[in-house]
C-alpha cells in the first residue's frame, strides 16, 4: 500500500494528486513547489563512466549536476511534445498562470542539495559505482534549472540564481522565453541561458506550443530580441519533430530567429517519443540522428553557424561561431572533439528530461 503524502504547510488540498503523481514518478519535492530528480546521466556517469552531451559541449561534470525546477506545476504552454504531468491530465481544472505561493531561494537551494545528496547516497552499495566519482558527486557543481514547468514564473528567480552561484555552483536556465520582463530584470544572469524553440512563427507556435496566455509568441520574440544584451552565453534549443518542423519553411523561419537573437550556440536535438507526449505524437515523429545531422547541416548553410560537435546517444548536434567552447566545469577535457563513447544506437538517451 502506497504511503500517504503529507502536503507541505500552506498547500491547498487540490494539489494532493499532483504531489502524489510526481512523487510516484520519482520527483523529490523541496518545500512547497520545487522538485529535484535524478538524471539518467547521473546514473550513467557513476556506474558506467559515461557522460552527457553537456559534458562534451560545455564541460559539465554529469555526476555533479542537479536537475531541478522551482515551478513543479506551472507553465504558460501545453506543448504537444511535452512529457510532463499537467493538472488537466489528472482531472483538475487549471487556470493558474501565477504561482500562489513561493518559498525563499535559500530554502530551495538548501533543500535541493540535501535531496540530491540523499539520492546519490543510494549508490554507496551499487556494485559498479565509481567510488571516486561518487565522492565528487556528493559536492555538486552545477544546477540545470529546467526539468518541468516554466522557471521564469518563480518570482525570485534572480535571487535563486544568486544563491546557487554563492554556493560555488554554475547554472543553466532553460525557458520558453515567455517572460521577457523577468529575464530582462534578473538580479543575476545564469551561467548559460537556453531558449527552447520548436515553432518558427505565430501560426506554428499556436498549433504546437498551445499557449495558455495571450501574446505568448510576441513575448517570445521580445525575449529573442533582448538576447544579444546578455553577457552570459545564450543557446537556442531547437527540438526537431519529424513531420512538423523539419521542412524548408521551418529552416528559413529558424534562420530569421537566429539572426535576431544571435545566440552563442544552437543545439538541434531530436524529439523523443516518451511520457505524456505519446498521447499526442507518434513514434514516427522521432527523427534519427542522421536526420538531425542533415537538418543541422542545412541550418548551418543558411545561418553561417559552423557545425562544431555532436552526440549520437542524445541525437543532438551543436552549431556555434565560437572555435572553442566556453567551459563551465572540468568535465570531458577533450571537449567538442571527444568521440562518442558507444556505437550508433547503443545506450541511446531516450529520457527528455536529460535534455535540460
């Protein structure tokens, strides 16, 4: 019999089923609204000495990376390819576009480190664990602020980033760009800023990303227009969905957005047929790595961004004007030139949460 979930103080009863479902999916709650979850690559690094593409591309030490979100339930989009649990999936009528409560950043950071260490400590008895990496893992060095929800809806995001940096950790912030007001007024920038893109104009955005608020596409464009003003590296994460945005119209549309935002990096990554997205898309919407490479090659030709690296297990290709990466850690010292560790198709990363 499943153990009853005790809701944190101040959380309405209507949220109970959401807490129960996420806990069942191995999310670990921190306070009232933040979550931490073990990444597949935490496990792979500790037990197989295999590291994710963020290690190869940016130097992130996969075994020392916390995957978290300060907004477990709140988002301004209902994207077709999204794997996360939505309140409507469990019968809750949902019209919340603002968080009704917010924990202090220090509480969140203390809690996420504690939960991460508790998760990792479970590997002490694992027969294949690398003891040196396990010891290092207990001192995390990086935080991926993504996982689920839209992190820019957390009202103290800049202060949260400050608190993480104060603890000696770097941050990658992943957003859909719907809150340019928040991003433009951060008290501290993340170590790297990601903008997630699947659509290339308002029509494709309204069809695929299903905004829950008015002017979401226009707000995204505002964010893209301000990207050149950031001092931190910026990234376009283009999730390639076969049959939707793998065509010439999308290529030209993405090229226009790239010209406006001038990102430091462009990542072209395959959509993966997992989670709740299987109710809305099909396995045929999942491109192969070769198809991702071909799209990235065409995008490179149009934009002038050279192809710099790739990771076959994660079906991702990196483009950048930089000749050398800006590294955020000591991981994968060979950087962009490091070979993929396994043969094509072996150990493929089929967990979308590992894509930040």
